[in-house]
C-alpha cells in the first residue's frame, strides 16, 4: 500500500518541536483518542464483518442436516460455479466497455468546462452532476419507463422516425441498457473530481504553452491530462469498486425484465439471491468474500500497473498547491 | 473477540429461554411447534382473549385493517398491529430473517400455499390443531383445506384461492367468428389462429416468467410435479410426459406467434389488456376484479369461462395463487394469534368483506353459498355471474396438489430455465429437463431424499 | 468541434502567434460550437429528470396514453401528491423522515469521525501512524456493499437488525473521508497556529474544536454531503437490515410501492404515485447540492489533486 500513488503524494506533517517526552506523550495520547472512534467503527464494520464472512464461508449449511465445518468446499464450489464466474465475466465486460465511456465523457466535459470556452459552463457543471444525487433505485425506475417498448418515449420517438421499436429490455440488450443507466448516474460525479483537479493546475503551466501557440487539444493532451492523472486513477479505482458491486440496478430491472436479468446477473445480486432465495447463507458469504478479494486485487493491480508511469508523471508535473 | 461474543450471545439466549419458561406465557408450549400439545380449553381461550395483548400481523392485503377492526371490536382487549413489509418474495425474506434473528417476527403472517412447506420445514409454524383448527375444516373447499393441512397438522387458515378460468373479449372473439369460449385446448389453438388472422390480437398472453400460471396449467392437466412428506423426502417430477405435453402445446402456439410472451403485471402488459392487444387472459379467480380495475375502458366486452379442457366433456381446473394466514411458532400469544387468523378468514362478516371489498376469491363455503356473493351480476362481464362461475370451477380443482419446501428456488430457477426459453420462443419441453436437473441437484445438495 | 480542431491543426508546430493578448484571457474566446455540443450532452443528463417531472403531473391513464416527454392529460400533480402522502396511512412521510434521520445522523457522524482521524493523521506524528493510515487507504478498496451481507449476519447475531442503528453505524465508516480530511488538514491548518495555541495553554481537543474544525470548512461540507448522498441513496443495506416498513427509508419504500404496482393481486395500480414519490425524494438532495456547491467543489478539489 505504501507505494500507492495516494501515499506517494502525501506530505509528512511537520515534526513537532522536540519539547520533552511528557509533551510528546500527551500529544500521542490525544492523537490516539482522535483516531479511536474512527478505528472502532472501522474495526467493527469493516474488519470484523470481513473476518466473519471468511469464518462463515468455511461452513456448509443444508436445509436438512444443518451446519458443518467444510474447509474450503464453498470456495471450490464457487470457482466451478458457472453462475458466479459468469457474473464476474459479465462485470468484467461491463467494466471494459462502460468505464472508458463514462470516464471518457467525464474527462471531455471536465476539459471543456475547464477550457472556459463554453457559455453557461456553471449550469452545465451542475446539470451534468445532478444525476449523482438521484438514488440508483429512482434512476433505474426512470430508465425502466424510458426503455418501455410500448409506452417508453424512446421507443415512441424511434417509431416516429421510422426506426422500428428498439428492445432495450431483451436478454441481448439489457447489459447495454444497464451500462447506460450507470453512465448516466456517474459521469457527473467523475467529471467533478476531474474538473476540480483541473482547476488546481496552476494556470501559468499552460498559459506559457498557449503563448507558444499550442492548441487546446495539445494543451489538454500533453499538459492537463498528465497533470490530473492521480484524479483519473482515483476515478478508475472507484469505478472498479462500483462496477463489481452493482445491486440496485439489476434488482429493480428484474421486475420489468425478469427473463433478461438472471439471478446471477451481477455477483452481488447473486450473493443476495443465494442468501435469501436459496437460503444458502454460508455459500453466499463465501461469494461475498471472494468478491471482496477480486475487487481489492483488481484495484491494487491497476495501481501497480499505473504506478511507474504515474510516478514519472507526478515528478514531471509536481507543483506546490 | 468472537468467542466472547458467542458466549455473551449464549448467555442472552439462555436467559431469554429461562424467562419464557418461568413466566409460562405459552400454555401449550407454543415454542416447539406444538405438535404434541393438548387441546386448548375454552377457559384458556376466554382468558387469553380477555387479557390485554398486542399482536403483530404481517400481510400485504390492502386495507385488511377493516377486517382487523372487526376482530378488535369483538375482542377489545387485543390490539393488532398490521404491517406490510413487502409483497411475495420480499415478505418471506423478511419473515425468515426475523425468524433467524430470533426476534421481530410477527404473531400471524400471510403465507401463500406454496410456501407453507418451507416454513414447516424450519418448524416456524404453529400446528393449529390443538387450538381447534380441525373443527373448521369442513367450512372450506376441500382442496384449499388440503393445502393448509396435507397431513394431520393444520398449518394455517385459508384466506383466498385462485381456481383458474378463462377471461376473454367477447367482441374480439366474435369478430373472428368464435361465438362460444373454446371448450378444449384444441379448440383454443384453432381460435388463437382465427383471432390472430382476423383481428391481429393475441388470444392471450403467457407471462414468460410466470411460474404460477404454468404450474396452474400443469395442475389442471393432472401433473403432480412436487411432493413433500413433511420431513426429509421430496418428489420432483416437472418433466414427465404429461408436463411435456402441456409444454409442447404452448411451445407450438408461441412459435406460431399466436400467443404473446410479454412479462405480465408490467405496465405495458396492463395496457395490452386495455387496448385489445390480448383478447383474453387465462387467469385465476382473483383475475376478474383485477382486470376490471385495469381495463376499465373495455367494460362490458369481457366474458368469463372455464379453462379449455384436455378432453372434451371433462371439467377440471388448476389453481394459481391464493394465500393463508399462519401463526408463527415464536408467537408468545398463540391462542389470541390463532383466533385472529381464524376470525379474519372464518367470521362471516369478515370473510364476506374480504371477498367483496378486497376481492380476494373466497375458499369459505359460507361466502361461496351466500347469494349476495354468487348471484352478483357483473356489468364488466356483460351481466354474467362471474363469482358463481368460479365457485363451480373451484369444485373441479384437483385436491392433492403439493409443493416442495423450497419454492423460492423453484420459482427463481423457473425464471432462468423456462422463462428465458419462453421469451425467446424456444422449446419449453426441453427446458423442463434442465429445470428438473437443477431442482434435483439443489434438493440433493440440501440433504433431501429425492424420489 | 471543427473550430477547435482546425485551431489545433494550425497551431501544432506553428511559429509563435501574434495573438498573445487574447491568449491570456480565454474567457473572451467563447466557442459557440463547443457550447452547443456541451448543452446537447446536458440534454442527455436532463432527459430522464425532465421525464420524471412531466410524469409526476400525470395520472395513471395519461402516463400510458400521452407522449412521455411532454405534458398531457389532466394536471394531476396535486392529486398524486395527495395519494402519495395518504397511501397506507401516510407512510411516505414516515419514510422521508427516516431517510432524513439516517442520512443526517450518518453524515454528521462520518464527518466528525473522519475530521478527527484525518486531523490526527496530518498533525501528529505518533507511533503506528503510517501503518494505520495505510490500512485506511487500503480500506477505500473494500467493497462496502459486498460487506453488507456479512454485516447483516453479524448484526442479526447481535440482535441489531431492524433498528436504525443497523443503517447508521455501518454508514459511519468513510475511509475516503479520512483521507480527504488528512490532505485538507495538512494544507489548511498551519502548524504555527497549533503551536501558538499550545503555548497559550490550550488542550489538544480545544485546539481541534476551536482552531482545526473552523479551518476545515469546505472539507467538512464535502465529506458531509457525500456521506449524506451515500446513505440517502443506499438501497442494499436497508433492504436486508430492516424488517419493519415503519423503519424503511425512501429507497426501499419506493421499491416496495413499485413492486406492489407491478405485482397486481391487490389491484393497486400505483404507478403515478411511485413516480411522484421518486420526484419528491430527489428534491432535497438536489437543493442541498445547489446551495452548498461553493464549499463541496473546493473541498473536492483538494482531495482529487492529491488523490
């Protein structure tokens, strides 16, 4: 972890003046007290549930016969479970297709706003961000109506211009429809993160380039984007985490497209159904645990992969803030 | 840390158990499922009903507060809280969670017939025999009573049922030259073609993922897909020859595009009923009123008839839906709880209200014989006595139909194996094999003996 | 795009231009094309919300018979509101209040915990500081939703399910909040100020309350708002934790109403009610973001630069 870009950018606090051990001890005590509440919740709400899931996942429970210790039987089952693997692969596809679109749009918006060349930029910023404040439940519900083949306005418009009726909710299209919902929800959020990072780039960096006659595209590509790389990496990691734990979207879309959304459409939805429909709590716990590992590994692997380039980029554009 | 937690937990549970035993608040040993307890005396009942008591009742029947009010009027000492935690699956999930957590479960809960065995399996339901439930058996249609009491025990009081019939648009069918409702399934297939050719409508819609409807058709055809002995043995037989005949029948109609396969109970399905996309709906006895609320603009155009038959001259039907009210074994006031479940579904005024205000189709003979109910003429169905028709149909439902104690899994795998095939107009019979395999392997994995 | 593209094409590798003066003031060089494109993009983000607004004025009938993106039928907004707030004994009000309570409590708590921890990480050099902060950063990657299930199992062992605590406590953890607070504290609170306060004899906690918190304003608002949204919009956790509809937040309640509308049986076609409820449920958050935008945008800026 200590090599993460986040840490690389961190600053050391100014060492307190050496003023005798008593003072130092008093301050240490205060510091521990400051972090205590957070770590208490941290421990009980993150660490213990994680351990508990791991513990539960080592047992097998049956409707007849009850619970027994089963070593890694659940994990062996999970890696052979085509439903679980399928859901992971589906989310992998989702990630590969949706995340670049979403982050690309967010970056375009952020750069356009930052360039200061559009009218009503403030309004644009707020309106694009607004979907973030809409609960996933409501977002899915709205898009569900918009997708409707008979009364959905999208189908109505498509028919009116002679494109026939698009079937957004069929088994083949539902993943794309879900990508659209998630994109709609989160472009604004990611845009704000990137935009905020762009605003923090000292303007003399690119004003010089402008004076030298560099075009906006060139400035964006060679100065701005490298400068906000940490922010972009942050959004990618958030997207990894978000993608693999999708739940509200599939669970609500299931009501209007039950044949297209399978019980194992996303890993998290699968774990939920295992726990509450199959009544296989222990197996569900091992799925949740595995899912956590997959996400952590992917995020970490992504960080490692970008790290070297990242550090170079940082040193090139390192600036006081 | 974990050990300490467990110990503390054990202490708490232990203390709670001791508390229960000491206060002796469950005269029949209500906590053990009650299978061995003695009958409740009138004295005990009197006492329980006159002691101030709070009951919780989980149900998703809208406005059931009205019937509950009748109960509270009669037994002022008892205060009932009605809770709607969700409908169907969500309701059962919450119920199971509360049971597992050991607190927060209601005293009385609505349970659909097919889910009763799953709660019997976990010993979550109170056997109502000692409370006098066997005494009211003859007040209900036989097959409905069998659903709540497949063996000796009585697990719930029937609330409503869904014997299946055929609702159709008289105007669309006669436009296609069909004067009478199709009598056999062959007639129905022919009619489907005529309707599609002449009017462009589908004769009806088969909800792609609607397991209840398909199982109802199987029920009518005499398929016995599930059995359960109340302990550890289940029978699973969803792909036998008769079931496949039913499946092939629908596969053919769907592949000829004579039957639509839209998801039912969706907004566009509602509109399909109202705008003539579907010329009919093969549904249950709760369907007529439901349709009336949905397709107001087509009032007077609809008629009701029995389901088409597999052989001419026969009269059999299946059931789709309906539910009961069960008392949970964890209830601390089992006597009062049973009286509530019974009152709602047995008291004549209450049962009549359920049938005429909430439009739940009654299993109670008192209502089915009440002229105020069966002689009602419905304008929506051109003055037809729809209730009477379904009362007659109800007599023709096979009485021995059973379920397995994991219907959530059965239904969810139905969506995946059959539902997706129906939606893609594939071979339903082949999907039945797949469904069978999944069900058997799940049952075996869960430790059941599969027959 | 063309104007930008041509400019880029022309200027790449071209000798210095004479238009220096203008280059210093990009505000003056508005691009109409860019503006049009941006606002077209905005249309995509606004469209569903516009649909929601329009649809909340329709009754069930009009919902399915009129064009979705324009008003039509009778103006039924107030009837819908009335149904919404009276259906099932007015339970919607209850859900709204629950949501406000859960989200408010969780956001205040998460902000405070994050501020204290972040401040300590930034301003004290105590043993174990690095390890603990690394653990916090690592936790940003732990999928909270995937943890909801084990948390539920744990809570049900402890008898805490079906209480507001089951929603509030897990929402208090905000590793990202701690991180943001740490970065912000390092920048915004000068060490000299703390030292001066110490010389004046102020205790560490008084310094935090009176000096630290005051300077952390934008970061506090940011963490608060994002924790607020996180809890307000949470669906999975309350769905599995709560068994009593009186405790539901708006998300679970709306999903339940929607399910009832879809499931029939009880013959309650509540489509327009659900839509109006959805509309009402997003208004408070949008207002909060509008009014506090100055703070959260600058708060986020700090975090993302360093992130």
